[in-house]
């Protein structure tokens, strides 16, 4: 039982019980009124929804910069030979985009440089 409820008078408990819709409030003693009020309070609360367990690692939910990210400067230096052959390279936030003729590709900087180099290779073939 709630210790705060034990401090209330029977008159106050009857008023509370009536507000919660408890019946026969004049026939019940203090402890019974407190129990009925607490039961009504619990029944008025929304049921607890059991959420599915979360995966401890989900890359889609990353908010911190990972330890291995490629910088735009390093990517530009790596793809310099491709850029001289006509590859267009641009960066926005933590993504890169490259275009060669009517073909294009994009990705995140959160990957090794060799993956970005492979993308440029496949794009220009």
C-alpha cells in the first residue's frame, strides 16, 4: 500500500474512491478503500507493450562516426587518375557520388578506400 494513502482520512479516501468509480464506499474501511483505489488506478493505466528486442549492432542506427571512415581528401587523391579520364566525383555530408557518362554510383564514406576504388573501376568499364 502507498504510505501517502495511509495518511489520508476516510473522508478523503471516499472522495477519491468515488472519483474512480468505486462502489459501496460507505461500507468499506480505510484499508479496503485504499486497495480499491489502487486497483482502479492500475486498471486505468495503458497496458505495457512488450517491444521486440533490439539488435545490439545495427549500422542503420549509427549516430557516432565509426573509427574507420574515408575522408573526401583521401578519396579524391585515390581517384585522381579516374578523374583525369572524365569521372565526376562529389561529396555531401558523409556520402560520395560519382558519375561517368550516363552511369552513376553513390555510397557512404564509412567504408574502406578499396571499396570506393572498386566502384570507380566497375563504373568506368
